[in-house]
C-alpha cells in the first residue's frame, strides 16, 4: 500500500508523531537524544520513524538477526567456542545498537538504501566469521590452505583469478584479535589524553575555571581507560613475550596513572578555591618545533627522557 495515500497510515502517524524524535526536535520537546538514558548510549526504546519507515527499519533488523542466526547455525560449535575464547567476539552483540545509532534520523529512500548496504556488510561478515572459526586450530577447527589473510583495505578482487583461495581480512582473524583489543584500548585513552594538556593550559591561560572543573570527569574516565589498556597490553605481552620486562611497562603506565591522579587533585583544589593558582601551568612552555625559539633537541622516541621535564636519573662522573 502507498503510505502517502493510505488513511490508516496517516491516522496512526498523526497519533504517534509525538514519539518521533524529528517531530520532537522541530517542536522543541525533545530530539534524538531523548530516547537515551542520561549519560549513556543505551536507548530506552527504538526510534519511531512513522509507520512505514519504522516497519522498514524493523524488517531490516530482522534480516540482520537472521544473518547472525545463520552464522551460528552453520557452525554452532565453533561459534560458541569462539565467543568463549575471544572476548572481542562479544562486540558483535552490539551490532544492532551500532546500526541504530548510525541510521538515526534516516527516513524514506535514504533509510532503505542505508539498510541495504549495511545488510550486505553484515551478511558477508557473518559468513566469514563462521568460516574462520570453523578453521581455527585453537578451538579445534580444521586446518585449511585456502584461507589467505589480507589487509581489510585490500580489495578481494585482487584474488579473483584464484578461485580456490578465500581472502579474509586480517583484522577479523580470531588469532590476532588480541592485538586490536590492545590498540583499541590505547586509542580510547588517547581520545581524551592526546590534546588534554593543551586544553588545560589554554583554559588556565584564559581564566576559564568552568572548563577546568569540567575536565575533572575526563580525568576520571582517563584513569578507567588506562586500567583497561594496561590489562589488554599485559595480556598481549604475556602471549608474545616472557614475563621479564613487563615491569618496565608497569612502571611507565603506573606512573602515568599516578600523574593523572595528581593532576586531578591539583585541578580539584584549584576549582574548590583551596589554591589560588597552579604554578605548573604558569611556567612558560617551550616551542617543541623551535619556531624561532631555541629549545632542547626533540627526543620523542626515548621515554626515559620525555616522561618528565625534570631529572629522573643522572650520570655520575667520578
């Protein structure tokens, strides 16, 4: 039936439009974020897009569920073992939430086309995961000389002439999943930390005490993410190396965590009025790139020399 001319559809839409986040935004009574629990990415309910588009979205959701069910049905034992062996496999359970967030606000043809493309990805990936887990020796799979790992940016078309070979993105191979857990955890730390120092200096320089106080919660989150990175990196280290040497990483990351705690304590004292200034933020910063201002020679690859501007160790001359 044609949605634009169907009186039933029009009637339902008129009654339900107050639940449409686009309608809410236009009428100043909410928006796309209204259906989420505060300070989370968890939705209270699915997005209402009008009767027709909601049904389009729901049918696409069912198709993706069926693709994931088909993956498990095609190799039930390997899939169950894979979920147990590889923690990152659990991230695929969030696929539906990811798709919902990705297509927020989509309506009409753009929603249909977006779901068509996403379903092609889900369908292809689920088949590849089932195939890889079935041949994963770590969980009792059968060896195969037909699977060729390639980088995910390399088009499988390059192997079209080799019909007996199966190209699999290296990033999806369970054997190497722990590497991406470590890198992902590191990226989540840097998401906050990379520019944090520059932002703190700028806020202090401009006297923006409100911004400085808001950064306290960012430091709390940084500590949580550092702990997760430490755990992921330790798991990678113990799988690839002898335990000897990880004490250095404990010192590095442990020192960083304590510095974050100290930074937070100093900022909190300043925000609470217990300190009238922060001396460490008043010191003149040297120009790392030496734009007409002489500074120390960059030694960015040597942690022992960049962990602090102060002296960690010194060579004794006798």
